[in-house]
């Protein structure tokens, strides 16, 4: 079993800039499987107070946002956005993403989060108008579910290394 500091160092980045999730989940080990660890991590998020959940959502970058265009995403986010084809957009497509990002942030106060590794550019663009119709509470749940998908894929990457 990994000591706490090593667990947080290794598993912490699974949730974007939110090592508190790994820190709070460490005491729930041992985990019988990758899926059990993932579920324990997700349960930590589900049981967290809404400000912590919103902080987790806020930790994610906008898709095709300033950080992406400036090349300052985390390596995982950069790879995930590239996998979805978001690094090869026309100027018009970049503008479309930025307009959706702006509308979404104005409506919900946090960035649009979707598991880019499980979606391509067209699916992501199609999801914006659908999710913009959600209530604030529905969208928090939707964003967290997407974050859980991202975390699972990142965990699988760590185990595969």
C-alpha cells in the first residue's frame, strides 16, 4: 500500500488541480480494484460540500480557452483536448467554442466540462446547447459526471504506466 503522500502525488492529478480528493480518499483503502478506487474517489466528491464541488469544476480549463490557446494546459488536459481534435480548429470554430464558453460561464458561473477523450469536436459542440438548457443543479451534476469519466480514464492511464 502506498503511503499517504505517495498516494496523493500519484492519484491527486486524476482530478484537475484537486489533490484534496485523493487526500480524503486515502483512508478508505485498500481498494479491491481500480473501479473500487474510482468509486471511492467519486464518493468523496459526491459527499463534499457544494463549494468544494464547484471548486473542482472551476479547476477545469475552458475547451479551446485561453489556457489551451496559450499552451498552458496540464499535460493530461492538453492530450485530452487534442484527442478530441480541438487543437486543429479553424478560426471560425475557435470563435464558436469561445462564444459557447462565454454563454455557458455567464449562465452557470463555471467552465463547461465534458470528457473530451470520449467525444469529438462535433459531439462537444452539439452538447453545448443541450446543457445550456439545464438548471444550475442539473448542470453541476452533469459536470461532475463528466469529471468522473475523465478521472476514470486518467486512473486507467496511471495503472497502465
